[in-house]
């Protein structure tokens, strides 16, 4: 089997790039003849089509990347297999995607979104994102590299560190977490809430709004926002430095960092919706807060990035849920339980580690990919 993988290559620390890099690594270790290329590099992709002659081209992205992931390889007679995430709705390329023999998606929720928005679903299979469980492992608090992370963030040894990581923090549920922390602050052990976000103009504006909320809630002295580029080498130690990973995300097709936190033996607070219904087990590996609000929209403005003319209005036949908000009350209760019970944190972290190793190890994901392609496409 010859496989060409289209993704954000060379890989940045982002989710789609990591998704592709781990599949590449897993397939290589299985002995599959595999090559990576950037999904937005038409000349280089064509170069691979001509000399590598792949059996399949697996492209990683969302439905709006269909021209790069599907239409481009089809133009050269190569079989595309898109591995898609979702951004809350799908507004285009239904006919193109429905005609494919195989579409991979990252969770059952993503599959439901695509079916809700017009795909028949008969060609859709769930393939979860892999996790490097050799790097993301439990580490002792006294590990010098772990201690250095906490010191750099201003977190004392006796403080409970709660962590959220994302492109921005609000989309990962940070505002709901802050509201929950404000309600339990008087009776909670000493704590610090650390939000690690990615540097970009949108994030800077969101950070200001989040920090204003922290100040309004009276917890700003305990909230740390850190913005800067980091590598995948640093991520396992950042996660190891926390006591609780809290990300009841507003939109999450899989939840890669929640899974990586579990691999590091950390208890997770998520939301009872979307991809986390696949990856986390309430009361065992994580606490899933109930959904307090569903954000729905009747229409959307789309443009060239979605295959439309600029500023095209799309009106939906029925309102579509595109965003969620977790229950602040539930988050507060789960934080209280975890912050006050080290043994509960340990047990939940151990269960999370076990589940990730069994279900989301990148080697197992690569094996499932090979099985699906062989069964659906007859490629060996």
C-alpha cells in the first residue's frame, strides 16, 4: 500500500498537523510506503502523484478544504480519502463528498454533523486521532523539567494547578471554568488557573476579554494567561505540571489535548457533548459537565474558503447547533471534588491513561486506517 498524506507539513504544533504527523509515523512503523506533503502545495502534490504513484491520498482538514484534499488528487486520477474534522456545520461540497467510497472523521459527533447537514453517511467511518503515548506519560511532580514549568508559570508547590490549552481559551470553556472557580474560591484549596493560548490577533482580543472577566469575578490574581509558540516537545511537560486539565470546550470534534492529558495521568473536566462523548468516560476518566446552552444559527456568511463567492449568505432550512456552553454549576462541583481529593485525581488519571493507551495510541490508529482502506477500497 502506497499512501500520500496531505496535511499541514512540515508539522506545526497545531492539531491538524499533529494528526497527520502521527498517522505518518504510525504507518511508517507498520512498514507502509508513505510520504507526507503540504495540503496547499499543488506543484509538490503533483510531483508525488507522478513518481510516487500512491494508491490513496489521505487528506486531513475540514470540509472547506475539499478542493485541496479531494478535487486536486481526483484531477490526476488518484483516489482521495479525506480525514475530516468539523467546524459545527457543513455548507458545501455535499455531492463531491457523497460520491467518495470512503470518508474518515474523527468522532461520532463529526459524523452526525455531516449527516445532519446533508451527507448520506454510508461512506463515513470514524477514525480517532492518535496519541503519542510514549511521550505523553505520567511524570513525577519532582521531575526537574516539570518543576521548571510550574516555576516559570508562578505556580507554587502547594497550589493546585488547573490548566486549559487552546488556540484561544474561551473556545475551550475557560470563561465557564473561571465562573466556576469564582463560586468555589472561598472554600477551595489554594489554586492557580493557567491558560496557554496561541499568539494571533484574534487571541489577543479574546485574552483581554477573558482577563476582564477574571477581574470582574475577583479572581484575576489567580489566573495566568501565557501566550507564545511552543513545540510538541514541551507539551507533555506542560500537561504533567498541572493537577487538573479543564477544557469543557464550546466546540470540539475530538479533543486531542483532553486525550493527551489523560495519557499523562491527569483527570479531565470536559462537556457531555461532541467528540468528548467518544474520548472521555464520565466518572471514570473524566467529569463531563452537562450542556447548559446550545448556540444555534439560522444562517451563515461564507466565502471563497468554502467554495462560494465572497460574502455569500447561506440560509439553513432548520436552525443548526454550532456551539455549546457547559454548566458552570457542574464544573464548580467537579472542581471542588478533584481539588480536595488527591486520591480521586490519581485514580481518575490512572483510568484515563489506561484508556488512551488501549484506544488512542497512534500505532493502533494507523492499524485501523490500513484495515479500513483495505476493506473499503481493496487496497493492500
